[in-house]
C-alpha cells in the first residue's frame, strides 16, 4: 500500500514557463529538473512518484518520465490521456500504475482530473 505519493509535475511546469519565454522556446530541458525533485521526495519518504505526461508535452516531457522511472526505485504512477500513444509509453516504461486524466487544451494545469 502506498503511504505517500508525490506528484512532481509542477517542477516541470516551472521549468517550461522559464524556457518557453526564453530564447529558443521550450525544449523540455533545463532547470529546475524533475529528477532531483523526485529523488528528494523518495529520500523524504515517498513510496510513489506521479507524473502527468500530457499529449502536447507542455510540462513533463518523455525524457522526464524515462529518467525518473529508472532512477527512483519506487512505485511509478503515470497520469495520461487514454490514447494509443500514451498506452505504448506506459507499457514501455512499465508504469506500476496508470491514472487516466482528461486533458483540456486551454487549461494551464489539469483542472478536472
């Protein structure tokens, strides 16, 4: 049973806001990086990390999901739309749990999950 799950999406939201407005637009890389945040959460007692990989990759990007999944060693919950592409990703990373979240194209963060 999961006692403490931590969602690290907002770290990626901050990163993307910084780089979207900077030179070159949004690449999905830079600071702050979600990996140190996820590792800190695990060290602080989290036994599950949650990330929402949106279809438009506006916050979390594929690289984030891959490195956090490999590095953290705790249960991994992937929040995602119920599409074939997202199902392939969830299977490829071997997510321990999947949470289906409807995505509104105009929302800044998930509002109605």
